[in-house]
C-alpha cells in the first residue's frame, strides 16, 4: 500500500534520501505494533477505570482515553472533559518537543533514533502527530510504522496517529489534550511530529516547550526554500542526514543557518537558537541534541520563562476556545441562520452598506 516517491523539489539524480511516502487509504495496522495504532472503541465508558488505567500507565487504557477525547460526539465530550479534569493534577511533568520539517526531511526516522536513545537513558517517550493532510490520507502516520518500528514495539513508548478531525483547530485541541493524558500516564518526553506545510508549525509551536526544525542539505539554496518566519519559531535547527558523502554538505548548511540566525529573531527569550547536524540512521549528534534540550530546560526554568510560556499557551488556548464557542453558538441561532442570506444578498446588490448589515445582524441577536 505504501508508495515511495520523491518530493517535487528533490534534485535530479538524487537517491532515496529524498524519498517520502504516501499512504493510500485506511490500513489495518501490522500485528506487531497494533496496540499503538489501534483506535479503541469507547462504547461503554467507565471514567474511574480509565483514570486508574491511565495513571497506572496501561497503554490500552491510555489509547481508549485518547479516543474518548478525540470523539466528536456530545455524549463523549462531557465524559472526556471529566476524565481530563481528574487527570490534570498528574499532568505537566514532561518536556514537550515539537518537530517539524519538509516531507522527507527525516522526522520520523529521527524520532525512532532519538526516542530509542532516550528510552535507553531511562525516559518514557510518547509520540503524537499533527498532520493537516491526515483527513485525506486517513492517518498517514500509519505509514510511519516502518520508520518507527523498533520504537513502537518498545514497552516504554507510546505512538499515536494524528486525529482525523479535519480542520487544524480541531486536531490541535485534541492533540493538546492528548499531551496531558500522556503525561498523566507517566511519559516524560512528548514528541510531536508535524509536516512543515505552513499553518501547522505555528499550531505546534503554541503547544510545545521546545521547537525543533529539521532541515536537509542539498535542496538548493539552503535558505531559499524555507520561510524566515518558520526559522524564527525554532529553538534549534537540525540539519539531518549528515552521513556518508553528505557530511560536508550538511556542515556547510549548518554554517549557513548559523550565519543567518545572527540576523533573525530568536523564538525564546534569552535563548540563542543555533544549527547543528545529525544523522538519524547512525545516531551521530543525537546525544548532543538532547544536551541542548536539557540546557534549554535548565536555563528557561531558572529564568521562569519555561513556566511563563506554558501559562501563556494555556491562556491563549482558553481565549481561542472561547472565541470558537461564541462564534459557533452565534451562527447556530435560527434567527441568524435566517437573516444571514437575506443580508448577504442585500449587500451584494448594493442595497445595504456592509457595516449596516452587520449592525442589523447583531441587533437581531439581542
Ligand atoms: N542517509 C540518511 N537518510 C535518512 C536519514 N533520516 C531519514 N532518512 C531517509 O529519508 C527518508 C525520509 O525519512 P522520514 O523519516 O520518513 O521523513 P519524514 O520527515 O518523517 O517524512 P514525512 O513524514 O513524509 O514528512 C527515508 O528514506 C529515510 O530512510 C539520515 O539521517 N540519513
Ligand atoms: Mg514522518
């Protein structure tokens, strides 16, 4: 079912280092990792046993709990929120790391290598994904089972595909809540992979402590393909695939990024973003990347920026949800539903000024 293909921008004659994958349709997960990708049904929900199950780090229960909060049904919403409320006191003690980069940069391969290394050091690793395209491909992280095979089999890991909620906002809410559940289950490193296609980077940045931008050398002018705005979101740039005869090009790219970073705004106050190289196939640079993340946590915790960012993120999420709910209930009102098309017609034929139409609509509401 997996179709290997190269991204459009891959240089002519390049090898598999640029390969990316498209997963067609829905697949039943391979038996060896089925516990990680099976989306459990939540027909009869018993909150108490779910809470206990998550707290005792039962992965099946964690998976069920995530399915419950991902559910779009009103009936599940209340139960999901109750579950979250009870687990909230057990959440928070992790480092949340966002990983972005163009398709084929090696994010999943990196997560496999980095995750396994972290587990060796005694950490427990959860991997979540935000994939804006997953509503089309029906959960493309399923294709990542080949990239994260060893990690997904490990008892100290938990891998969850992107929720198929369609719109990014919905996916984001569910991912935020999944982070909390994973933390309550004792995962202390949370990795969130997102494909670098624009909007999703900003969304992931708004829910993580540390943001890692994965790049590769040799895709033309290093700084051309990537927007300045995305670099300014990053706490670290990792030039991946620094192995074989690609080492020199990767080093060069690293230097170019480091030069450019002098002129750009850094994502986190009092933290200097820099570029490093790594190889996700032979593990070079992995340990150094973790050391950088550790230093980040130590220095931002000391200065209070770590906690401050989480508080700000929570407040912004709160505000976003309020705005969404208010808008939703506004448009749900039958009087609004009725008069909207009439007013729309009036403004389109020039019968009514736009601002007056808005005023009329709002007056109707009160
Ligand atoms: N030589 C080399 N190849 C790598 C490295 N990391 C990844 N690759 C290869 O690059 C290709 C893409 O890797 P993935 O990990 O699937 O990339 P990705 O960024 O997760 O891609 P999407 O999920 O499609 O966005 C695969 O063929 C990997 O084997 C590396 O460090 N060195
Ligand atoms: Mg991937």
